[in-house]
C-alpha cells in the first residue's frame, strides 16, 4: 500500500530540491519529512533518496512515483476542498505577478482579515507562467496572471479553471510639459517619433508594445529597464515616454501626466487560475470572488482619483481657461475603465 503522506513528502522534496526546503513548503520539520519518506521507502521496498554531498537526489523509482503519484495527490486535495465546510477557512497559497500582488492580493489579505479571518492567504510573487505552473503542480492554490491586449490566452487546460477578473487599461505616461500632455486621448500614430522607456525585449509587455506600435521602427531613442518604476524615472526626467497599466502603479510623479489611449485593445487582461475541481469550494471561491472585488475597487479608486484631480485642475485654471479642460493627468474620468 502506498503511503499517501510519504508520497506527498517525496513530491515536495522533488519540487523544492531538498528536505529542508520541502519541510518549509509543507510546514513540517525536516525530520517529519525524512520520516514520511522513510515510511514510503519501507512500503515500496526500495530507497527513494540518495545522499550526494550535503544534499539528496531522487532515485529513478522516486522520479516515477512523483510523476505517477502527483495527479492522485492533487485529486485528494481537490476532494478535501469539495467536502470541506461551507464556511471559508484555511491556508490559500496565491502566486501573483508584482503589480497584482501590490494592487490586488495585499488589499485582499486586508479585506479577508476582517470578513473571513479563518482564511489565511500566503502570497508569493511569481510571473504568470511560473504562477500557472505552481497551480498545475499543486505548489499554489490560485495564480493571478495577465495577458496583453486582445491576444489569445493560449490553450485551455481541462484541469485548470481560468476566471477573468477585469481589464487593466494602459495609459501613455508623458513628461508634464510634453506638447501632447493636454490631449484627452492619444493614438499610437501620435507617438511614432517619440523616445520610449520600455522593458527588455524578452518581456511579454515589450513584445505586445512592439507588435502594436511598431516600436522597432521608432525614430527616437529606446531606453530599457525591467521595473515600471524605473521606466517612470526616464519619463520624470523628460528623457522618454512610456505606456503603463494602472493596476499597482500608484500616484504618478508630479513631473509626469497620464493620457488614455484611444486604442480599445490597450489593456492587459487580469485573470485568476485555480484547479477546476476546487473552483467552487468555499475557500477558493471566497478568494476568487475577493480578487474580482479588489479589481473592481482598484478601478473605482482610480476613477475617484481622476475626478478629484480634474476638479482641482479646473478650479485652478477657471480664470485662464473658462473651457475647463480635464485635469493635466489626462485621465478623463468619464472614460476611465
């Protein structure tokens, strides 16, 4: 008879790379992990871990057990969620990309602290491909992922449920004194001769931007940086412009202005991924619904910020500009998504 707890411990060693790391993953002690694997070794009548230097490696039999046993262990976890109480409770591991972690997951943790104190979110920062992989392997319960523009989201996996949380609009960020800063909307054609601050060319955002704008044919200079805050630094100094999403962006530096794009595909789609059998369990459903609520709230706060700044800008220019154009941030509240 295969010892399920031992198999779970062995899978954790395979995923984490060591007994100590597997213990942290499972919230056990290293000795607990070792004992569980030893019980499994006794059950199968063969060694499963070999000591190499100060670490361990899996034997060929162990690798086969991990590959064949993982679906069964995941299914047992799915069943545990199905038969669990109707009241949300327990640990939920959420893997999210940086701005979603900042803009959605952290606010969700704060919300659940008051509304569902029995739910404990364990966040980890991961890019979408890795976050999805973690859910697929059972290393995370929910992944928050993104895709740029109207591009297809890839091949659907029957075991993974993908739920759209919302669209995160992309704005052009300009130096405050830029000639285009007073526009209510911009098109990509308006920006063809500009210098750009963008992420490196292996980043999905960069590839989307190049396919949409023809960035590679731009007459201006192209500056590269991995973090959005670094891109804003180029704009703040008047060296370039950038096109950035709103979620997790925070208030812009005072030397910059944001102008919405007229292109209806200028957004990134934010979605949550969970294992299909677990999507309607009380705890996972509470997290998925909570993430959607935080997405709606993030849009509402952005619109509120636009409106507040617009009113202040109109009042400050009421004498010089009786027409009362919208705020210099360029974010017309009536068109915020």
